[in-house]
């Protein structure tokens, strides 16, 4: 069911207007901020409330139509990041008037290094509970759904479920392998999307190419460059800290319960 996409007349009037087809870590947060400034409402990574539907889609239990109608139903008019970028063709089929922006990095090797920063965050988020790492994160329903959902990322270029997220470290040359997947994705987008509907865009180029392509007036404000690596590195540290921080609270609570119970007896 996962690759189904309908093309009804209603979608010509409303729906996704801009499809971000670039892989995560290609400036998608900057693109989201820029598109929002241009008047779109941009969907960047699935919301917690949407996580289960995306997970069902990744497992073949929901269609791309179901996912996209959920996104559009919440008022979004643009998408970017994975896994929405994995279904850029399904989006273009369903919303044929949309334009496609393929965000890129300076090179595949630069993207690979940046992807590894994100994967460090994901690994900490997905790491199971153990006595050496007493995390509760994977007990949170939407976190569990995100983990299932990530299995879909990269499958559109022929990779196995979860391989781009969790299999790259097992390669003999991890960075080289990642760079080749990046190039394969970009080449496929360029081959599949009509040239008149596609902008290959490095966010370093700023407003000019993006606004020309979307036929929008350039804002007077500077182009929004979002340093997502710094945010991810900070979030990773916070997640590790939180995973351990709840233990003292449990210990204090257990001590209080024990004390009260002893006195009550």
C-alpha cells in the first residue's frame, strides 16, 4: 500500500505546493524557515501525533495518500526532510502543480559527515534500556513509532529497511558508502522530476534562486541559516543526561515510600 498516490482534481486546488526532495542534513531546517517566511507552512519531520501513521506507512499498512492527506489536513503546504523526501514522487503525482526543491551539500563527503551527527542523535534516542544506560525514551509511544518509521528512509534508492539509518557503520568505508547513497538519491531525483519543476538548491546561495523558482518576492530579511548540527549535538547531550537523571528521583521516591511504610507499620 505504501507507494499508492492518487491524482484527484481536488488536489490541484489545495495541498502541497513545494516538495523538499533533499535528504536530511542538506539544509532542510534552513529551507523550512525560508519557506515559512515566504508564506508556506512547512512540514519538517513527522509530528509526534503523526508518528504512528508514518510507522504504519513504513510497514506497508497505510498508503502514501493516507500520510499526505494527514499532513495537508493539518494545513501544511510544503514538505522537507526524511521521510517526506523519500516520497517526493508520490507527492508530485498527487499534487502535480507542486514544485520540487532538491537541497544539496557542497559534496557527498560533507553530507556524510553531517549525516553521522544526526545518526548519533538517533542512536541515543533509539538505544534500548539497560543497566548501564537506564533510558526510558523508547517507552514513549511516538518515539517507538519514529523508530519503526525510520526503516523506510533510503528504501526508495534500493536500500534495505533501516540500512541508511543503522547499517552505514557496518560498511567497510562508512563515509564513502554514505556519500554514494547521497549521490544516488540526488541522481534519481534529477532523473525523475521534470527539469521545469525542479530547483537544485544549496542554501548557501540564499534567497535569489529560491524566490525566482517559486516566483516570490525576495524578503528584506536575511536568508535564515539554521545551525542544526549545534542543535543536534546539544539535544544528544540532553537526552543522555535525562536518561540518567530520573534515577535519583526514583531513589528518593523509593526511600520516602519505604520510610512511610516503616512508620505506618
